[in-house]
């Protein structure tokens, strides 16, 4: 089998590593990939990002299926393009990808199908939004409708901050159109959990839960990042939480997918808030999380290729996913200064023998050497029977990898 994998993050390195374990897989092309996928078993990076060129590549190279890592090609219709010419693509079509691509679309979907979520209002008119902010309680959450590289959500603690936010989104248009329409929603207090899942549109199988750490500094301080480390399973996801999630979020989501006639063979990532009033859905993502994937795939004992094929063939109801009975902790090693200004181009050294515990992200292979090329440079993973064991293992590894400006949280 030959697989095409689209993306270039740590998530894609972990996906490539896992796909390569299937003995029927002979080759994985990664477009465009990174330094990790350049060195990974069975993998070859190809420098293509244009969607039409990817379709041509898949046709010419007899690709069995394409796995799309990030959200952007999905919302831009990569799956539609592949399907049009009879090629298999794992990921929702553009219409269903709106569940991540448009916050207003997602909230309307949740409301229509009774998915438990925060109360909200949608605004396209600046003056009406302003009026609303005069009378609502604080804190309040303001979300830009479109994709804004993870920067489109602001928790406004005061009216003044809220006013400034809608000025930025709607008048200054800092997200180039993505903030012209906004969601203003109830602030929920609680603990977040990420639950990824695989679906064929009829059956949905949740993966092991994860606990991301979004802020850059220890103790959840400082600005938000893409994620600085993940513990899986998430210790706050109890049986009760799972029951609430299955009954009030998963079942209604699946009903919505069927009634809207979405063609959804792919991943749904549920961003949850566990509160005293129950578990709420904050957002859908239509892709795997980064760095959630790095922890979750390490714990997955089932074969990922088999799972994807079952989803593509609408046979997920015949499948059971097996998990390692223990925990995984992954820690992101970032470039000093991230998520703001940082330097890149530094040599990365990794001690022999820990290759399987390193997933590279912002790293390129240049003349045979790994060089930092992004904010989040790599993830290290530790696995153990308990969280403590996994944590101990992963922090040991942080001494075995080095690059100038190496920064990581000490409290994952
Ligand atoms: P989202 O992209 O919708 O997940 O929002 C990004 C982050 O903003 C979430 O991971 C939460 O930390 C926070 N957030 C979003 N919506 C809410 C809410 N209603 N109440 C509290 N925090 C929220
Ligand atoms: N780690 C959060 C995300 O991938 O959206």
C-alpha cells in the first residue's frame, strides 16, 4: 500500500510513525512533511502543497488513500477534490469541515441537534454586538467566526476588553475577514479535555482522552500556544464524564451528521469543558490535535491503517480499538521566545536510542542535520503504567535532546 499524508507538524510525524507500522504499507509520501518525516521509516517528503497538484500526485503514484492532517486543506475542499476523481481521502468534505472552519456554523449545528454547549449569540452587526456587551455579565467569551490560527478566541474579563476585542475583530479586521462575524458566548468555568474520535458518519469511536496544556509557562501562565504537553488519558475524564459526553454530545453530533447528510469519514476532535453543571462542548475540530496525537497514538495498540480503512469502507461498527493500559505524557520542546518572537536555524542533537520517543515538528533536515525551523520544535513521549511513571520517563528524556534556546514546561 501507498499512502499520502498531508501536513508538516509533530502530529504528522506521529501519524506517519504509526501508519508505517502496518506491514502492508510500503511507502508513505508526506506533503510537505518535516525533518521527522524525512527520517521516518518508509517515508518520503514531497514538496507539494497545492491541492490540485496533490490530486495529480495521488493519481500518478497509485496512492491507496490520503490522510489529511491539518484543518486548512479540509476547509478548502481537499476531500471533495480527491473524491471527484475517485480517490480515497480520509477527512471530511468542505461542507462538514465547516464544523471547525466556522464557529457560527458549529454553534448553529450544536443548537439544532441539542449538543450541550455554552449559551451564545451570533453577531454580524458591530453596533448590535456593542449593545449586547453593555448588558451582559462578565467574563464573556468572544470568538471570531473563521480560522484564525488559534488566536480567534478571547476571554474578556471586562466590558472594556470586550469592546476592544470586537473593534479588533470587526472594525480593524485583524483576521482578514475571519472576524467579520462573531460568536459571543457564556464563559464556562471548569477543566478542559480533548477527546479525539474516528467516524464513518454512522459510528463514532472515541479515542483515549487527553489533557492539553495550552499556556506557555508553568502553572498555566502566559499567552496561549498550540499546546505545550499532553497527558493521556485525561485524569479528569471519569466514567460519569464519558457517559455525559456520549449521551449529550456524541449521540446528537452523529444524528446531526446523518440528518445534514455530511460525508464525514475522518476524525472529530471534541474540545470539552468539564464543569460543575456537566460536560460541555466548546468546539469541534475535524482533525487530530497537536500535540494530543503524539500521546494518543503512542497508547493505541490497534493498527491505524486498519481503522482508517474501516472508516473509509463505512465499517467502523465492526471494529474495536485496543489501548495500552497505562498513560502517556508528552512534552513539547519549544524555541525560547515562542509563541512570540523566536530564533531558528539551530542544530538539534538527539541521543542514540531514543528515536521512537521523539516526534519532530518545527525541524528540518538540512544536509543531513536536523535544524530548528519553528516555535514548537519537537515532542518527547514517555509511557508508563501510571501517569507518574510516564512523567518520570519523559522528563528524563529532556536531557537527551538539545538545541539552542530549548524551552519546555516543567509541570506537565
Ligand atoms: P475554542 O477554539 O472554541 O476551543 O477556544 C479556545 C480556548 O478558549 C478553549 O480551549 C478554552 O480554553 C477557551 N474557551 C473557549 N470557549 C470558552 C467558554 N465558553 N468558556 C470558557 N473558556 C472558553
Ligand atoms: N492542541 C489543540 C489543537 O490541536 O487544537
